[in-house]
């Protein structure tokens, strides 16, 4: 079976997942992967929306759907792709529900497959010895992304008044370093993937308060590193966290389009609520053990769907 799977394009979560998934798909038994749409192939795996021009079957993997008022027109090509796809793969139950309620379209055939990561690669990376035991970590591209709620994380952490260090990985605004100067808050900036995993493996807890996230790769990383996670209730994050963390019941959404003003006002969670969540989180002493997040299992599920749709 020969699968057409793009090897470039996109950014953020879709790119991260594809770049991890594609090499492992190439190792699947009796599977050949190509990036050339002009070559002979049996089926295409499409990310988000179909861009190639062929009449062969394809499986669509969706990252979510646009829900800001000014972005709704971007959904047209995604819906068109979903209607033509032989099968649609959603990252979480929430992702599937959001797609159906926002677009008012339900795919003929669909499956929920959570994201995964190569656990062998995770195991091969040593924990960062400079990170104290009991530390917390938060990781994202924070600039211009209020839905990731960086200030809610920082203010909630300061409100908690704990000695456990907090490591913030990713681009931040330079003024935060002075405005929220604290001996226990470490702004480590952008890091390569191996360094991020090394820091995570040395920590014990992760904070991910994103407003709407279908299946965040960074939480998959955290759980695979043994971290217990503090997350919010809206999105697919709580589905992958399960009992390995604490869920803050802070968000409501009726699946109606969200205005820019409302979106920009998301990073204002009550520090006391976040602080209580952090205190509940650090009471959890057993590290997460999640073999179910192995990317090999994810690939196996995808291949099964491919075989049923060629």
C-alpha cells in the first residue's frame, strides 16, 4: 500500500504531529510513503484540507476548525475536504463535537485518534540535572497567543506562593522578565525539542491552561515524560490527561463564533482559582505512566483506516 503524505507546509501543532508521524509511518509493514502527488499511490493522508489534484481516495486528519468570527470563511475549504474524504480522523471527542456544531456537518465516517509521541526517543533523553525535583513547567509560543494564558499561569503561580520552581519554555515578551521577577520563575526562552524533553523529564508537573485545544502535542509530551498536568475544562486536553492531573472548571462555550475582543480577554483567569489548582496538582506524587500515547500505536490505527479505505 502506497500512501501520499505531504512532507512540508503548515505550522504549529499540525506540523509538529506530521513531522513525527510521517517517519514512523514509513516504517510500517507493507507501507510505502511518497510526497510526490505525480507518483503512483493508493491513498492520500490529508492534513486539514485537500490541496492536491487527483481523484484517488483520501483520509482527512483534522486539527480542529476556525471559530473566530473573522476567520469563519476559512472553514469552507475544510468542510469541502471533509465531504469528499473517505474517512475523517479527529484528534479528540471535543474536536469532533466542535467540528459538527460549528460547521453543522457530520462526516459520513470518522474516528477519534489522539496524538502520540515516540516513547523510545523520550526514554533515550536524560533529565536536565539543573532542574530541581518538584518543578513545574509550561511550554508554548506565548507571544500574541492570549488563548494560551501565559499571564494566568504566572499570576496563579505567584498567588500559590509555593517554593517549587516554574520553568516557562517558549518565546515571551521581554517585559515579563522584569514585571514578574521571582527567584523561582525561570524564563528559558525557545529551546530545541531535545532540550524541552530534558527539562520536562526533570520536572514533576505541567501547567497548560489553553482556552480551546483539540489535542495539544505539548501535553502529550508532558504526560509521556511522567508529568501530571493542570489544565482547563474546555477542549480535548482533559481527555488525554485523564486521571493524571487536575482540571479547572473555568470555561464555557456554546460553539458560537467568538469575537476578537472576547478572544483577547481570555488571559484573565482568577489567580486564586489557578493557585488552588496548582496546590491540588502538587499533592499528586505518583508520576504519570502513559504507554497508550506511544506514536507506534497511533500509526497502527491510521494504517488500519488506510487499509479499509483504499
